[in-house]
C-alpha cells in the first residue's frame, strides 16, 4: 500500500504511431481490498469486502456484545425503500439480528469497515433497519464494526463453565431451529460439538453431561442438514452418534432419511426396519420404509427395462434346453407388500415419533443450566 511504480511502455503498447516513442506511466497503489466469502455454505451468496482495515486480529466470538453501524443499504444502485441507518447493539450468535448481519459481525475486526453483498435478500430482512421485507434481487450493505466486548475464551473455562456454556448455546440453537433459521442453528450445534471434542480429563459427572450435550447437538445437526438437503453430512452426524449408541432411534431414523435422500433406497429400508424393530409403534419409520420400498421398485423396473433392451438384439424368446421344446416364459410376479418385512404391531396408538425436532424434544435429557 502506498507503493509507486513507473511502467515504461513501447510505442505499440502506448499511443501507437500517433505519439511515437512510447510512454511512461506512473502508478500509485492507493488501497487494497480483501474480499471474503462469509456465507455459511461457502456458496458466494454473502461476500464481505473490507474497505477499511480493522484493528489487530481479533473478531467477535459467540455471545460477545458488538456495536455495529449499518450506514447504507442499496440494491447495488439505488437505496432500498424504508431503510434507516442505525447503530445496532447485539450479542453475536443469539439471532438478535438478521443472518447477514450475524455472519458479518462474527468476521469483522474492531473499527473495520466493509461492504456486504448478498444475493439472498431474505437473510438481510431486518425490521430494526426498516427492512422487514425486501423485494430487490441483491442487497448491498455498508457496515462499520465500531466496537465489541471480548467474550471469555472457551479454553479458559473450567469444566463446569464449559458444560453450562454448552447447554446454553444448545438451547439458543434449538430456538433458532424452531424459528426456521437453520444455518444459524447449525453453527451453534457445531460449536458445542467442538467445545467437547476432548473430554478425557473431565470428572465423570461432567464427562457424562458433556457426552449427552454433544450427542443431542449431533442429532439436531443431522436434522438441520436434512432440512438443507446435505444428506451426506447428515449421515456422518448420525454415524457419530451410532458409534457409541447403536440403538439410538433418532440417529437411526435420521440416517434412514439421509440414505433416502441419497437415493440409497435399499439401505434406507434396512435402517427403517431396524428402527421399527426397536420401536414397533414408530409410524414415521414405517412410512419411510414404504416410501423407500416404492422408490426401489421404480429403480428395479427401470433396470429391468434397460436389461430387456440390451438383450433385445440377442434373439426372440428363450433358447430351449436339449431335448425340450420351448415353452412360454413365466410371467414375472412382484407381489411384495410394502411392509411385509416389518415387525407386526398390535395397534397404532399416537406416539411421540422421530420427526426432526430440536434437542429438547429428544429422549435424552440435557443437563440443567
């Protein structure tokens, strides 16, 4: 920054024959801008361009109180209707402001000024700014991180503080999940899992609480991932639970859902059947089994038709065995009942089920705050 350079250009790269002898160009580097994708899925729907470098290296951590000035809001050309410039104070990660501002605040240094370009206007809707609804296809915000308080680092917390903090953040994630803010919820669940990535040195009581919290957050993360159709990652989250709790009904059911989403219908049926074996009254698992069975039949029929076409050029009808005459081919019969392989159930009383709900509706009880 501030560097001055002289570029000597030959005639052909300057003015040509109009001004023979070439030219010398003096260039000064006035400013450098850092551009970063801060969208949750790294899909370039939320880009932060730093126009004034902030102080130091620290950014606001989860629960830190920040003061963020939202100066301008446009569609890239014109001001957004209803927008009112505001200085907002909020705690990062709690969902007190729209997702776009949450993601930006967590990535800005103190005194940093940035331009935020968002191609998903719905995550920029913020009533505090007069932007309850946005009709534009793109939103461009000019922001300044005026200040933030430094939150306590998790590595400096005691075991008890970590368990209490993790339980509180899990609850925030559940509230975000219920309000449909899935990406924000996923961030909270992931952070709780990372908080308890190493607990071998914990006291037994705290270790059990930490394990329960981590399991609940993995289950809820799987539910979120299924909602955003990231079925491969959802399956991984389920496997993380099943390696320590092989009969966990919610983990099994959500894995069956993930396998269905990945079009692994046979595997989805196998796991759904296992859910029903553990919980015979589980209507959701029975329904999923039937859906997977129906989809697998379609796949089998398509494969059968393709095979028939491949064999079509080999001749018509079967080749008789030596000494025998050709007879009519046996008609293919597919009389499988959708739930023929499922365990019998005497009745279908209402059950709690295994639909994707946040952690406080799982069978595992979270430790008291």
